[in-house]
């Protein structure tokens, strides 16, 4: 009898789609955290409540990630461009963080999938 077991190989190959989906979801969370960290460095500070409300949510079934801030004024602070902010802090803090770290976020997804397939 050979050391090679076809049924085991088939079983492992059938598990790949599930492994890849789970790894992709984990990677989306890791990538989202990269963007959130960058955004937190840009978010205007008054009391720190806005920065503290930031979070990453992942829809594992739909393979979607969202980065959000949950205060009543989050959208206003993000969108109003003519407010004065401390140096390094600005409106569009989440948008600019996403644009500057999108490659790193994508790499987090890819690395998670590579790791799962090892």
C-alpha cells in the first residue's frame, strides 16, 4: 500500500474553499485594523470619544469589512472640510487612511490566505 492516500487528498482539497473563505474573513479584519489604526492617527481629537468609537466589523458570510466610528457627530467631523484641527488631524480621516493603507490591507488578506494554505 502506498503512503499516498487519494481519499485523504480529496478530503483536504474539498476543505480548501472553506479554509480560504475563513482566512479571507480573518484577513479582512486584520486589514481593517491596519486602516483603523491609520485613521485613528488622523482623526480630530477633542475629547477622544470619536477615536475611541472606531471599530472594524466583518461580514464573514459576505466577505465584507466595514470600518466605522460611532458618535452622533462622526459623519460631520469626517465630511466638513473647513473646520480647524490640530496638526496631523483632519477631516476625511477615514477616507485618507483607506487610500494610504489599502495595499497593506489587501496584503493582510493575501497573507492570511497564504498562511491557511500552508
